[in-house]
């Protein structure tokens, strides 16, 4: 429903993503940004994810989400009075069956 907008989402956003990987998909990365077009959010959300294929069924992945707020050490505010997590960094293994 286009009328209902969940509380953590903005009704308008500009999203840009850049993906690249080598020809054999041994490694790759994605850089994405979302700029929310509302009065409440001033900093863009910038995410970075990189992967390296260890075997045909296993990838190691590094991911940093909401880099701007993570580096500033701030929480992301929404609806004027609520706080959401201000960024995360993680390393994980992905298994493909």
C-alpha cells in the first residue's frame, strides 16, 4: 500500500549502488548509498560489502552498514524522538548449497 509508510522508512529516497566483481566471481564488492528526502535525516546511509570466494560453496564476507553514523559514533534518529542503531561492522562466512 503506497499510503502506509513504516516508521523506519522514508516516503522518498534516492538509492545508488555500485557492484563489481572479477570475471570468475572470486572476489567482489558493493558500495551503496541511500539519501532520504525528508526533513529528519541529514546524513546519507552508506554501506560497503566485500567478499572473497574460498571454495565453490564458501565465501568470506565483510560488511559495514551506515558508515557515516558508525564513524561519528552517533545513533540514527527517526520520528524526531526515537533512536536506531547507528552502524554495524561484521565479518561472516556464507555457505552455498
